[in-house]
C-alpha cells in the first residue's frame, strides 16, 4: 500500500514507513524466538507500540501475535475482558469453531458474538469483579491447553498497579510462568512503576523478563528516513532545519512524525526553521480547545506548577527556593503535591533532564498563553 503522506501519526503501515528500530526489532524478535519475556520501557510517544507492530509484522512462521492495550482498564475485570477479547479475537478459525472453543473454556462469563461488516465476528465478554479471577484462570487454562507458540503483548502494563485488587501482579506472574511457549511483551510508559514490577528485587516480575529500554531514534537515521521520501519528490531536507526540529522535540518520534506530516502537506523542500515553526503552531492550535479544558480541570496549584514548568522547559529542582520565587510559587510542599497529582495524570514527566510537561505541544500552548 502506498501512502500519500508517508509520515504516519497513528498506527503502523509496514516497514517502508517505519524509521530505523533495526536493533530493537531484532532484540524483540530474538527474545520471542528464544522464549524470553520482554519488558519494553519508554516514555509515551517514543514508539513502543510501533515497535511491537513492527516485530509482529515479522514473527517467525507458526508464531501468532496477540496485542492488547490496558491503558483504559480500571480493575482486574477490565484487564481480563481485554485479555479475553484479544486472545479469542485472534482465533483464526471459523466462527462455529471459535464459539465452541470459547464455550468449552469459558464457563464463568457469557460471551457475545457480534457480526462485523467484513464478515468476521467480534466476541466480547461479560466480565465483572465477581467473576474476573475465575475468567482470568479460564483464559490461561485455554492458553495452556492450546500449546501453540504465541506472543502476547500487553501495552501500558503499569496500569495494573492502579487496580483496587491486591496481588494482581503476583497472580499474573503465576499464570505467565506456566506457559513458557508463550512470550509476553510487557510495554509501559511510566518508568518507575515498570521498574518497581520488573527491575527491583521486591517486584513480582523481578528477573523474569529481558528489559528493553527504548531511546529516541538517532538523528542521522531520522534525517535519512525523511530524505528518503522528500528526495523521491525532488525536494530537499536541509540538515540544519531538521536539526532544529529534532532538538526542539528531543527526537521524540510522534512530534517529528506530526511536524513532518504537516511539512509534507505543503509539498515543498524543508529548508527553514519558519516552516517548522508554522507546522508546530498549527499542531498546537488544533489542540487549543483540548488544552484549554485540560488546564481548566486542574486545581490552582497544579495549574501554576504546570505553567512554571512549561515556561522553564525542564526543571531539575522544582522545590528549590530559586524556582519557587522565580515563578511566584509559595511553598515547596504544595509544589510536591502538585507534581504528584500531575504525574499521576501523565501531565508532567520526570525525564533525565528534570521535570517537563509531558505533552510538548501542551507546553508550547502553555508558553504561548498571555
Ligand atoms: N520507528 C518509527 N518510524 C516512524 N513512525 C513511528 C515509529 N515509531 C512510532 N512511530 C509513530 O509515532 C507515533 C507514536 O508512536 P507509538 O508507538 O504510538 O508510541 P508509544 O507507544 O511509545 O506511545 C505513532 O503514531 C507511530 O505511527
Ligand atoms: Mg503506545
């Protein structure tokens, strides 16, 4: 499939439109081929989900991939529902067979089959807090009985830490270790939560997975990727202009893709910083209503801290006297509480360079406020 605009800002359309990640894809596939589980950690918008898609597109013969995103789940029932839908949704058997398989294994919850316009059937499962544990067991019973090579990628896995039930991680770890022919990929964007589960000795998944920290795509490879498409049209990409774009967003994939997508739309060479400025302003303004509501939904202290971080760029010591006084913030304890609140909502992020506004376009919008 040939895309009119080669710079995707959502989804995956094959390796032609996928920049680099050669080593990371190799590592992921190597782990899968050797029956290791993987923990994939990177901040949002770096390209975790894209990497999983890219690896899934090259799974060895006979290995199927199952993907689920648990970001929106709130409890074990939500998790189980997502897992059951993904596992049984991936059944490549005729509908009648799928129904009989599901009926055989799932006794604790009622599945509903909805015919889709493309002739397939979508299953959904009535999982409630009351039957969640039983259904989860049945899903794993099915996976155990099936004994086929499978990769199960669970995206935004740190979400399980927010569930009200106790011991969810230990429960899942227990199931996972008894299906060694299934490789699990646990992807997550909240580094410290992922570390607590997978890296620290007290974590339920301690030493049970290979850790893969995903960094941004290197400058040279991104430039070459952009030039590949521009040059086909007879357009140039100036290295200095591209450097400005790359550095402005610290190389984070989604922003580069979004800006390149806009510049491409103008059907001309990328030669100047003004072109990037214009694209960024467009992206920012398209989101103005959302950002306005998002800011309005925060309490006063969080609003002030957000604005102060946006103005500063990145803040190493947000409770220092100099940061407080420079931004009209009064007490350190209020700032600490606000940071906790804001990071739980993924509005700020503690990077290696200090605290930043997580969504860089939101930061741009905050800076542009009068
Ligand atoms: N290697 C890549 N080359 C080109 N685009 C990519 C690449 N990785 C991710 N993207 C794009 O960047 C965006 C963000 O990536 P995504 O995988 O969703 O990030 P994450 O899962 O880490 O939040 C997506 O729209 C995706 O299409
Ligand atoms: Mg993702």
